[in-house]
C-alpha cells in the first residue's frame, strides 16, 4: 500500500469516539481513576526566589488527625540520577526559584493535606536573586542550540550593508510576555508503588516519555514503571515533558507503601511547576525597495531561561525561511534567571517568532504604500531560503488569495481610523502562519485480528483533546480497508507499543505512519486469509525526504477589530484563516483544532501576560481571576478553511500537523488590525487599552 489517497474513512467528519464518555463523565482523567484506599498529597513550595532552607518545623502539621507523613529533603528517598535538574527534588536544601517544591504533606484526605501544609513552618537563608529580563543583561549568552536542535545563529549575506543602502527600512523592537498554559484539567498524578516498581495514572502528553524519565531517576528498568493515561484534559505542551510533581508523587508512594498517592496541582501551583512560554525581546530589521521587495531580513532575539536548567526557545527560526531576501540574519541570546524552567507552549518558537516579523511586514507595507497581502505575495520564495531545498508543498499565496476573497479584503479602506456610527474604530489586518512538519521515528503499532472479526490496534499514543481516538481509528480503518466500527483502538498505556509524545504537531504523522506500516505488514503476512489471533507490527520509519525537501504547513490569518475611540476597549468580532495543511484526516476535529488555536491567538494578542514581581521573584497573577484568558463573550465569529491537497512526502496519509499552526500569525493579524483601526502601532503584547492612549 503506497498511499491512502483512495480511502473511505480518512476525510470523513466522524464524531469523536470518546465524546459520549467525556460528556457523560465516564471518561476517567488522571485524578479520577478508582484506586483502593488512596492517600492525598499537597506540595510545599519555597517562598524565596534563591537561597536555601535553613529549618522546617512540621510538629504542628503532624499533630493534625489524618496526616500520614510529611516529606522534606531530610527524609525523602534518594534519587538515582541528577541528569535532569528540574526533576532532582528534595535531595538537598537549595532553592533555585520561588515556588520550587521543598516538601509535601500526605494525608487521608485532600483537605487535610492542604490544611496541614499550611501549618508547616519554614525558615530560609535567602540570597539576592535576578528575575528581570533585559537586553543589556550582563550575562547574556548564546546557547549551543535552540529547541529542539536548530542552530542558534544564522547569517547569509550582509544585513547591515543592505540596511545602509535600502530605499525603505524597518528597524523596530517587539516584545511578547511570559505566558502560562492553563489546560482545563490541572496536572495530576496517582502513584502506586508495588515493591518492584511504580504504576502511575498521569495526565501527560506521552506515557512513554514519563516512563523514560522516571525509571532511571528511581534506579529502575523501564518495564518497572507503568504509566496509564487514556484521557487528558488539555496540555498545550505543558504536559509534554515530565515535571517535578510526578517525581513528588512517586516519592510519596515510597513513603506510604501500599497506598496510592493522589496529587493534583492547584491552579496557582501550576504557574511555578509546569513550565511557561519565555518572554521575548525581538529586534527586527527589514530592508526593501520602494515596491516592498525585501533585500534583507533580520531577527535578533533575547529571551530568558532558568539557572536551574536551560531551555532555549527557537523564536527566530521562522525568519530564516518565510520570505525571499538575499541578506538574512537570526540570533538567540539567553539570560539565565532565578525563575522556574520555561518549556513548551503551543507552537513554541513559531508562535512568538511569527508575531514580530509579521507586524514588521505590516509596517513595511505602510511605508511602501503596498497592500499587506500583496507585499507578502511579492516576497514569496520559490525554494527554502535557508536550505535551498524545494518545498514539499507551499501554497501560502493560495491561502492569502482565498482568505482575502472569503474575508472581503478587497473592500478594505487603506486609510486608518474608519469610525462606525457608535464610536468604534474599525480595522482589519492580515498575517501569515507557518508550522514545520515533524515525524518522530520509532513509534510502534500492533494490529491483531480478534475472534469477532474486529481489529485491535494498539499504540501508546495520547489524546490530549485533539481527537486522536477518532483520527487514528480512521487511519487504521482505511489502512486495513474495513469500516471504522471494526477498529478497537487502544492508546495511553506504556504496556502498549511505544509512541512519541503528542507535541510539535507530530502525533498523527508519527503514530499514523506506524499504524499504516503495521497494516501493510499484516496484509503482506496474512493476505485475505487472516485468521483470529493473527497479528503484525509496524514502526514509524525515518523520513528520507527530510533532508531533500522543506516541509511546512502554511496559512493566512485575517482579523477584524473594533476599538472604542473613547475607552480603548478592543473587540475581535471576526477572524478567518485559510490553511495549507495537506490531507485533513477529519474535518470536524480539524476545524476544532484550528479555531481553538485561533482563540489562543486572540488570547495572546489581547489578554495573556504573566507578571513577575521583581522583589519576590514570582508570578503575582497566578490564577484565572487575574491571568486573563478569553471567555465566550470575547470570541466572535471564527472561520477556518483549508486547501484540498496532500503531501505524501510528509507521511503515507498525505497529512500535516494542524494542532499549532492556527495560533501562529494570529496575534500579528490582530495587532495589524488594531493599527489599521487606530493608526497607533503597538509592538508589545498584550494589546491593552492603555497602550492606545495617544
């Protein structure tokens, strides 16, 4: 079977297979798994930003009925590996950031554990801390690579020389703030120690990744750690890599053997313990002729990492390939601060990295008096400017044309500050979107024919709310040429064949490729005479086209905003996007992903900002009362469309990842629309009314 172009299930808008279980409350999330005689844990967190614990008085807490144990660095079991500093908890008295885990209370009820935790008295030896990101930070440095393994800096030609002679230039600095993931389901783990190893019920984007991280940490073999996660209530990257709370739950299970230890982080605790999007300061330079054709493009980024552990976001990477220009430069510099470790948040790198250049392009369009859609089309590269490779597919120009037609762009008045009868200023904006195609080799799938004639398809994948239960079923049905009702899909357990993490929009590409390989092997081994009990396995292969083609999904984002002329209040009554994302496996779940990401783009543009108090070193708006995300009233009409097509160089299904491209470019489109409405250019997110006081 060379492709899945002639299919029945793939491409059909099937309803979610897990939908009924979720809406009826019968789908168990991590904390809800039924375990006998559970104990409950509440984490203790440091209240200084740097220093060490000098004393812990647990006597009052221990006197509370129902308290089983209090865990600190003094009595915590020893861990076997310090390879990951973020997971190396309760092994000493050091404090690397405010909110770091310094202990935990285990009790018979969650309420008792939390109350007892409030009675633990901790004293510290505090040391001066540094939590402010600055471009003139004295210890800025260039990391060896940026996430996941891109070069830190790139340069082609001479940007400085091009800027000096260009007819039109843009030379501006743009900033994006620290942002935190807030999935509906908080991070939660149930840990059970059985004498020979652990069983974990965990909210994670990758059960095998959790096992791979935790087993060596506790001196165990991989088979001694089982991780179960059939349903996940959102992750957006924050559950893509293990964090310290999973280690804490396991330590608790060692302290109270025979009891299952339940740990659910509070919303406030999540702001310190499960990662965040690093703030960025991006210096963008563009050089162009009077017609808007780029001669040079540059993005030099300053962002933060933690002193405890490095994470370097690949913010400047989109600048390397999005538009044609003979002179180009990108760089990343990090300031290591006394803050928690940043990590993945939906479209890390590409999301903040598309904001600054796409706003700069709008500024260039204004300076050249060229329509912003036309400006992007004029700078369309015929090959990848960075590698020189041809595109596997690139239909950005088609996305721009179709999006403009659907949105009504031709009716746009190029003059800013058009006012309606009720005092609202009306503006429209556009931006491009992009996200790379990723296929993670090594995922495995197993197919077995049952006595009832149905096929059991097993792979240790994750459904974090994206529709994996449904889309993998569709892929398996087509690969086996059977009805989807004959597929019994099993995911979310390390007892199933290994699978990569649900991250980087790589899940369907990686897992679907393994299922197709297993189906091809099954049909080759057993043909039309398969008998109950017959089975076959397959593995996601290396993609040999990775080195020969540039593989990305593309899109065009259009936004209309209304800004009240007196108050500065900003509304987004409508957004529309058109994407080039290969073959769409399921239109219903795909649309959900696209508009969900666009909603997060609105949130990024207008709402989200984690505010760090420089005196105390922590995020002060660490709950959903003060960390603003959009609610239904903030979201107007969202439309997502896509171009029909496929890309068989990406995978056998011809699809591309769609989970993240919908957020890239969205904030820039809104920012550009705000300028069109007000003639005020806001270069620092989020766009709030105070920034429109002119």
